C-alpha cells in the first residue's frame, strides 16, 4: 500500500535527520525563535536529491524526469537537481562525481551503460550517499536499491506475442537497445525464450543503441538485403518507429508488422492507435516510485534492494480498455511503497 504523502513528509521531518544530518540543508524559510518566548516552530530540513539522467533525447526519459519532478513537488522538504549527460558516458561519470562532491543527500541515476557507471556510483555510495538506480541496472551491489520493470519478462511476452501472431513461422528483424546496457540484453534474451522452438528466423539484427535515427539506418540496410520481412521487433518504440519510417520510405511498411517497447500514452500508444505499431509493451519510468523510496531512505527507513514494476501491453484491441497486464500469475505486484 502507498503511504499517504502527509505521513511520509511527517516521517522525513521527524526522523530523517538522523542519517543525513551532515549533508542536509536548513530551509531558508525555517522560523526564527519567537521573541515572545513561545515555542519555536521545528526547523525544516531540505534534502537535495541529485538526479543523473543519461539522455533527454527520447520522450521516455523526458517523462521520467517529469514524473520525478511532479512527485517531488508535493514535498517541500525535497529539492531535485537534474543533470542530463546527453548520451555521453564520460559526462555522466562526471555528473555523479559532481553530485558527490557537492554533498547531495541522495542520488538517483538512470545510467547510460552498466560497467563504466558502476565505479563512480560505488564511490558515492561508499562515501555514505544513498543511491537509487533507475531502469538500467549497474553491476555489483554498491548502491542502495534498484527500481525498474522486468526486461526479461517484457522480452519474453514480446516473443510469445510474435510467435502467436506469426503462427509460429516467419522472418524477422531485431533492432536491439544499446548492448552495453542491461535492458538491451534482457529484452533480447527474454524474446528468444518467448519465441521458443517456433520456426521464426531472425534474418537481421543490429544494435540501434535505443535511437530512432540509428534504427532507421539499420532498417534501410535490412530492407536492401531482404525481399521478405514479416516483422520488426524494436527494443523500444523510437526504434520500432525508425524502422517503420524506413519501410514506409521504401513503400514496404504494409508488408510487415512492427513491435515496440515503452508504451507511453503520447508515443507508443499513439502509434498503436494509428496502426503503425501492432503492439507496444509498457516500460514504466519508475520516477514517482524513486521519489517515494527516496523519502523513505532519507527518513532512515529500510527499503527493498530490488523493486520490480509491473508492465502492460497495448494492442488496437485492448487499447481503449487500458491494455493488459503481462506475465499472468508471474506479474510483479504493484510496486509503490
Ligand atoms: C530511453 C530508452 C527507452 C528504453 C529505456 C531502456 O533512453 O531507450 O526507450 O525503454 O531507455 O533503458
């Protein structure tokens, strides 16, 4: 069950200081002691959260930041400072170090790549800064908690859906997410599992690095090489859409189906509504949950190591009804604290 916001604020105000008193800042509006000798208002603390975003080029990441901002707005004890690494791992490493050196009270990071960001995050964590890793996993254990959907389960659901839609046979293109990021691997591994022993052949696969222009370019190559393509599996909606644009430019978009992941209401679900994608699998941003768990951590409460967010899928048939939960009985329970 979610805790009412008021309760969480109260917890932060009363108990949160213990853990991070050294770093937290006094809010300027904290009341000065009254001259009359009346009891002074309790001092309010403002906690600074550093949010390291790997890129704001995709609508999904813009949405993640919005979700964080919205959730934090409800708490005047929180100030979130956002940094955008513009898809540059070195820049993101520096951002983590900057937050650490500036004495942020807590770090949220959605890392571009796993291995190169593991070290800087571990450094901050070992200095006593709690770290919430969002969406793309890191290596090792040196962070406070991870929040994200189950990319293997999503990939597997996509594989099963494709298998059924193609009646167990066909030729497909797979446009993969950045292979040095964990979701890119998990969405592939899950997909292969979901396809099972179907006679479905992946005739072309490429790392489109989560980027629509790269996906479009890779798809142009696939179209040039293969006269028959039944379906394109894009590891995200920008990738699937990039592939669609390439096929459309070649006059071949009606010959094949397009499958994507993210399912934003203003992106993937619109593509489904327009008949561009046949299905999109939701990948929740976890922004709101990150703020709620940050409040708990700052209040000195215990939090789980791993929070798995549930996911739905959207087709023209179920769109109006709000999609359908994936994973059946394996589906993760609602994850809000
Ligand atoms: C945005 C994005 C999403 C994708 C997620 C994976 O950068 O590529 O489209 O689902 O990252 O981490």
